[in-house]
């Protein structure tokens, strides 16, 4: 019985670690900026040759968009906060 409990505990531990892992794989020319904490996250993505940057956060069901002033340059390296405060001046989709 002890072996079953130990094995179950180990399996739960390993599966929770795999679930928590985050991998972001972008297409060529697409950049992603994010800020995370135990309380939430905020995420921005932009194509280098695109004219818009898109973002969202954990506390909103909305996507936000902002025009990129100069195409070919990075608009935002990462969001400034984990909530919608990062997108106050952005347009809501």
C-alpha cells in the first residue's frame, strides 16, 4: 500500500510540473513579450513587419490592439503590469 501511495504522489508531482511549463514558439518575425507572477499574467505579441501589436491579460476576456508607429521596429519589449493596466491606452477589440 505504501508503494501505491508513493507512486501516486510521484505521478501527481511530475504531472503538475509538466502542466506548469510554458513554451512559446513563434513564427519567424513574431515577437512575444510577457510578464507573469503567481497572481496572473499579461502578454503582448507583434510581427516585426506588422502594423499592429496585440495584447491581453489574465483579468480580461478582451484582446487589445495598438498601432505600431514605425513598421520594422519593436513596439513593446514586454507589458508593464500583469493586469489590464498595461493596455489602458490601447483599443479594445
